[in-house]
C-alpha cells in the first residue's frame, strides 16, 4: 500500500488582525474625536438633560466600530496586487469615515444636530 503525502502548502491567513481588534481600534478613535468635540462645547442649551453627553459618547464609538468591521472584511483584497491593496485601504478608510460621520450624526441628534 502506498503512503499518501500531504502536498498542501501552508497558506498565509487572510486576516492579519482579529475582528475585535479592528472594532476596538475604530471605536477608540471615534471616542477620542467625539470626546474632544464635546469637551470643546462652550455654551450648551439649558433645556438639554443633565446627562446629554452620554448618548454621543456611547453611540458614536458603537457606530464607528462598523467601519472597523468593513476594514476587516476588506483584508482579502489586500492579498493581491499593489493596486488592489491601495484600493482596499482607501475603501476601508472611506468606509470608516462614513461610519464615523453617521455615528456623530446619530449621537448628536437632538442636541447639536437639530
């Protein structure tokens, strides 16, 4: 009986980092940006509740973390040619900026975004 040899080669994993890592990175950037924006607010409307900052501080990083998810799922495009790497990186960054903007809009709705 002949022995079968395993001729499969080791393949490089498609995803260079974990999904949670990408989500936490994008949420941290969003939290920093929204916190800097909120702390720079000089005059707030007295009609807003006492804890009006909680909604944007929670909602913005949550929505922006979806940009990290998009960046993570574009990793399979980064294994191709240099052009595809550039296209995938630009698409990932534009997607993150879109989700960051949506997080700002949803978080600040009812306060700064009237």
